């Protein structure tokens, strides 16, 4: 019975992580429309500010009772890499094509097992196979015959993928050590501070007065509400909880399905037509998930 219970718990975590990833995929369209009227950096800053405030309103006593020096240290590290990923992605997208940006960002699924291997973690052969299949799926899904030139934009997006990979790996390491709400709050507060710092620095470098980040945001409140509540508060609580059960490379494979959900939502809303490469790439990514789940079932049956 315990073995069955563990498998059920694991599958619930997988399902929740898939749901979160689906919301992230949908948010691509929502954010794209929002940042057409406001600064992307300001949008990120305000999004995470609202998320931190909402978390604090929901569980103030639990958060403050559970915060320790270790929580501040580990949460700040997670927040630094998460914030770096968001900010580098925002900068990189502006300097390359959306297809290349989607592929390079998705390469975090490849960097995760590499980081684990460099850290001395031995991974099963099926992990490398699943990661390779998912990476091929990402290429088919996001690259439309265009070549990838080595530019500042591509280097920035590769750095973004590494930052995301480090954040996923460290989440697995840190999530069991701390209270879920306290760790998530510190992580989100750190992203908020980094984002507002970038807004201020950009204003200074461009010799402008520091603009109110809320200026011009009257039309994007729905986007802010969706991304702050669902894609940040709920998403990172789920992520930190699920990675107490799932390994970092398994979580990375789930996150690789984000472009699938993004493309699916875009096609469902009529923003883009159905394409064979979308179906083919999505099928490869989903096959990588099935392969991983099958290997875990075989392992459980062998115990």
C-alpha cells in the first residue's frame, strides 16, 4: 500500500505541475498583448510585487514564524536565478526571433541533467533519452527553418536557460528544508527587488526620470491578475511543493511542454493556424513525458 500511495502522490504532483505549465504557456499570449503598452521590465516588477503582497496577505503568521536565516539565504538564491531568467529572457526576446527565443529558453531541459551530472548525480539512461527526445521536440515545435546565429541575443537567451535550469535544480535541493510559504515568499520578494532595480537602472542609463511603473497599465489589469495570482503565487507554491517529490530532471521535462500549451492556446484562439510541426513537436515532447512515467512505473514494480 505505501508504494501505491507514493505513486499516487507522485502523479498528483505531475498533474499539478502540468496544470501550472499550461498556465505559463497560456500567459505567453496574455503577456504579449500586455507588454505592447507597457515596459516588459515594469510589467515583471509589478507582477511579482503583487504576488509577494498576495502571499503575505494569505499567510502572514505562517510566513513570519517560519522565516530563518537559512530560509532567507536559500530563498534569495532561488529568487536571484528566477529573476535573472525572467530579465534575461525579456532582454533576449527583443534581440532575436520568437521561434529562436522559444527554442533557446526551452534548452533549460537539457541544462538541468547536465548540471546534475556535473554535481555528481548519476542519472538513468532513460533520463538522457527523454531529455534528447524533448529537445528534438522543442526544435521541431519552435524553429521554422530559421538558423540560429551567434549574437548577443542568443547568448542572452542561453544564459536565461542556464539560470532557469539552476533554479529548477536548486528548488529540488532547497524545497524540503523550509516551510513552503516562507521559501516561496522570499523567492518572489527577491525577484521583485531585482526587477525594480532593473527598471531604475534602465531609467538612469537612458537619462530619464524614474517613471511610475503603473503608468499606462489601465488596459493590462487582467493580464497582471492572471500572471500574478495563477502564474506566480499558485505556480511557485505548486512548483516548490511538487519538487519535494519529483526529481529536477522530471520537473524540467514537464516544463518543456510549455511551448506546446502556448501553441495550443494560440491556435485555439485563432491567433495562429494549426501546423504539422506544432503537432509533431508536441508529440515528441509528450512522448518524452510518457517515457519518463513508464520508467518510473517499471522502477516501482521492481521494488
